[in-house]
């Protein structure tokens, strides 16, 4: 089976003015672009979104970091320090359905593009902001990045080995995790706008957004009365045994298989006992109940580990999974990028970037009528200036040439 | 400042038929409920969503796990094994805008509620499914839970100490992370439906969804050609120094502060040198450039750690943050739940549950016109049966009584 991606048209006609940078804002607007919205990045003429140069990008060659968060967008450069440039952005805001920004606290207001200003020009505008900390938080003036949000939002405190320091999950929950929540609120506000014509102001703080992703830890804490701790690869919410990762051959850093026997289904253990060649343990009273196994967790883990060490993680996953027990190999990013079934399903797509060249990346993972959204290249800096000035503002070629000559837009 | 939550009306009139269970599906439909949709959980009459009993809930007292993922919803119980019960759900599906399910592969089809069936009854239906693995994946028949998705989707491989085993982040990226992406596609499909009248089929696999949250790791791998590894609390994407967590007094498991000096801003180091009482290091050539500090990373970490050990994490965060350097204390779940500024901002709200009693939990973190969505209690099993049968299907009181007497609906 091979799936052809398609340009989705769900959000056809939705205009997004995107002043956001790095990841939290751009991941949000990119999701909207994949759904068919017209997303126009407004960038400074010199270097643009600092994400272009971040992590070893250069002015001649955008970083892979930039490509991955800015697919399917347009770019226009505007000198926001000039009165004429600011006027141009206000004119664009007057035409937009959505405006998104994630500058440092107070910066958008200093640019003269705050909610008070633009909502008067366009009462139908959905004005969406990402900050590190919420208005009214003691830290509301502080800067934040992904790792600061993960630290202050509780994510790090519940990630790591029980006897080790907190670790920062490799997933950028602070950035993309926040961006996804904002996208949900933007789309909901857009549905309301189609009914009422009215816009609204949306604000999300990265610290606050983290709480949404660790609600299991709050549920557990509410039940136990004790602060949620760190559990390595095991579950925070209570003991299931066997449950966790088990070592596989040939013993590399990611040669592990996750096996999870549900507390609610004693069949899992019976089946596993057969898979690992220890059928006599299925009904052994030392192991036959969840409670009994939880008491002998180390012993159980060792019994399972004796078998998993004789298997590759893929074989272990297949054999345990086929027996109807949830199991998953710990796959690394190289194994994932080289697994061609992701290409066949268009979950991985290759962006044809005009300067960087072909770049394979994960696409939007939800399939619409069987097809994933098509990944189109991230824009070169200012690539769509004329297109947008004409399409959104009806500027003539002469007017556009004058704006370019005056270094207002480029 | 104290913020009053409000019932949001963004999605007023949107009808969601929710056959989902546990977390991935319910987190998605709960987000829609917070935005104002009418979400009706269809549950089996005996025990309902297994999440009610999961993690130490009981039939008389829903688990905190259930409360946290099912706020603001309605519940109707239907015996899906009876022909009349199935007919009832098909009648509800005919009235719904959205139907969501996350049963094991093939189960919804065996229930006679597959896409082929319901799309014929309601061509405007948005039919949204969560599976563990994608159609066409070698593992498409496998079961998955949060931890399996985190293992197979690369998240665990990039989380943990560099010399330690993979860990599973405490955040439930596999479940809630997947649910949020599905919500974005559902809302986009709903926007399209309002234009075209047509529904669509949406499918997301939890493994695929994980790739979306670890795109930085793919960007880094693309740049370096080497598989992404584990970096403890540090960043995967490259060295910034100082950057990471630093120990604070009194030395408890979460007494750490994250300090991040940007590679792009040398001012950060100069300011930090002053904050930590070592102003002479600001211009010391051994430390004055990013490259120099990266070479002496351990030495730099020790210099910063000497100072942080004299501070609490809160003081360190405040002092470093006020100097304009991104910093964040590693806050634990108890500190977060006890921080009343979250209550003041209604980021934490207390659900008045009729049986469990008051239950404080994180609310939807995006504020709409300054106000967060109001958290309403999760429904008792079958609490809204009569309400929904009347409201959606126009059933009379006698008809409803007959359905209840025949144990078709309860």
C-alpha cells in the first residue's frame, strides 16, 4: 500500500498573519497551514525568524530546525521599524482572520501591534499569543523556552530515574505541546467567528500548558496525597507487573522492549508466561495475581528479562504483541527515518527545499479520508512578498516595486 | 487579580458522539467540550468507560484519572449488544457532527458502527479514530497504550541520561499528545463541513503522532547524520554553555534550577557572570565565547553550580530571570497544586463532583478574552441518558422509560 498525500482544503480561505518565531508559535501556524490555511510569516528583512539561523543554519541555508516548523507557509519581509512598514502590517492585520505572535513579554505592544490597536482595526481578528508565564503569574515578565516551560511546568520533576536527577524529555512538549493547544483554541474561535463575526484574544502560557500534559501525575497525587515522583520507564500511576522496559540483544543503548500487562486483565500474564517459555508460571500462586507479582516485581522483571535478552527488540515486540499483550520496541530516530513503511503511508514526506535540497521529515500524522496533508517547502525569506501584497492588499506592481525600493518590504 | 472562568461558546451546537475510553480519545473530546461542544459519552451499562475504574477507581467512585479526562461531558449508557441499542447509537450518529472512538483495531467494525455503515447514514459525519499503529504499518493489529506509543514513536530513545537506559517521560504524550492532534483535525474538518456539508474520516496512530513531538531530534539527526541520543536535562540540538539544570539548596530531589544561555546572545553569559558574583569571568577569554565555554562545559557547570547551591531554586530563578536570562525552577506537582496564583488565574479549577467531592485539577490553559473555560464535573455513568434521548432524538418520556425498562439504555 502506498498513500498519496494531498493538499488539504479544510481551512481554505482562512488567512493567518504569523509574527511568531522559533517553535511554539510556528508549530501552531504550521498545523493550520497543513489544514489548508494561508499562513503568511511576517519577518524582519535582515535575518527573518531567528529559527532560520538557529542550530547551525546560515543566511544562505535555513536550518533543518526552521524547515521542520515552517512547511507550507508563505514569507513576507517588512521593516517594522519604519512607519510605512508598520502601516503595511496593520493593513494585513485588517484582512487577516488570525494573528499569532510569541515575542518576549511587552514586545508586540512596543511594536504598536498590540491587541488594543489591531482589534480596533479588525474586530473580527482572532489574536493569539504565546508567553512563557501567564499574566498574573509572579514570573509574567520572564523569558521562556521549551526547557524552561518543562522545568517550571512540572514535566521534568516526573521524568527520570527514581534515584537520579530530573531529566528533560527529548520531546519538545514546552514548544510544540503549547502550540497544539493554541491551535485548538484558534480553530474553535474561528468556528465562533463564522457564527458571530467577532474575533477574540487568546493567550497561552507555556508553563500553564505543561500542566495539561501531566494530568495523570496530578490525578495520582490527588489519590495518594504524595508528590508525584520519577519512575524511569515505569508508570507513575501505580504498579503493574510485569511493566516497563526489558533488555534485548544485542544490547545497544536502545535495545529494549516495553511490555505492559494490564492490571485489569490477568490473561496478559498467562499469555506472557507462555510466550517466554515459562507456561508453568501462569498459574503459580507466587505470580498468578497482580498483587502477587507487584510484591515480587524484581523477580518478575528478571524472569521476563532472561527471555527478552535472547530476542531482538523487534522480535520481542512481534512475539509478545501477537499474543495480545501490549508491547513496543524502543525505536530510535534512525530506525524510524529508515523504516520505509512510514514513507509508504506518507507519514514521512520529503520536502523539496530549493536551497537545502530534499529533506525528509514527519508530516502531519492525522489522515483525512485516508490521505495525509502534503508537505510543501518552507519559504525562503521574503519569497511571497509580492504575492501577498497583491493578494491581500491589492497592491499594483508599481506599488510593490516602490515598497521594495524603499526597503519597506522585500 | 482573580480571573473568573466562563463556559465558552465557541463550539455551541457542535454535537460529539464519544465512544472513546481511557485517555487518548477522551482528552480530545474533553478539549472540544471545554470549547463549548456538546459531548455525549456512549458507555456500556455495566461499568462504562474502563477509565472510571482504572487506577483504583470503583463502580461507586470514579477514579481521579476519569474525572480529569471527562470534565464537561454528558454520559448515556447503551447496551450495544442488543439490536435495539445498536439502532439507538446509529440514530444518535445520524444527528452527530463528530463521532470519536479508540477501541482496539477492528472492534468498532465488529460492533456494526464502522465508517462504511455510519457514513451512509450521515454523510456529514466527521468520523475520528485513534489506533496504536497506522493502517499499513507492520504492527497495525497491535494494541497500544501511552507507553507503547512513547517506546515505538522514538520519544523514549531520546529521553534519559546519556549513559543510562531510556526513560518514559511522565507527560502522557502518547495519549494526550495524540488526542490534541486529532482535535485539530476534527475542528478543521468541521470548518470544512460548514462550507461543504460533507463529513470525512480521520485516523491517527499514536506511534505516528509521537514523531510530531520529536521533530527537533529528526532535525538534529538530519544535520549531524548521527542517531539522536539522550542528553539528561540538556538540549539534544547542540551545546549551549551554561545550559541545563543546576543544584540548589536544600538539595531535595527537585531542588534544581534550569539556566539557559542562548547560543545567539553572548549578553546572557555576561549578565550571568554578574549574577553569580563572578563579573571578572564576563570578559575572560577562557569563557567569553560560546565556543570557549562549550569546550570547558564541565568547568562552567561547576562555576555556576557553586553559586546555585547557595540559593533556593525559587531565588535562583528569580535572580537569574530578572537579569534577562531564561531560567526556571524544577517545580514538582505538589508545589504547582499549592501555588495559589494558578487558582487566581483559574488555570487550576476545582471540580464539584457529586460523589468524589471537590477535586482540583488543571483546566484548559488557553484564555479566551482573558477567561479560561469553566471546568464542570465529569458525568456519573448514564447521568444524561434521558436528556440526550430527548434532546437529540426527540424521544418521549414513555419511550425513554421503555428503553430503560428493557435495559437498552440507562
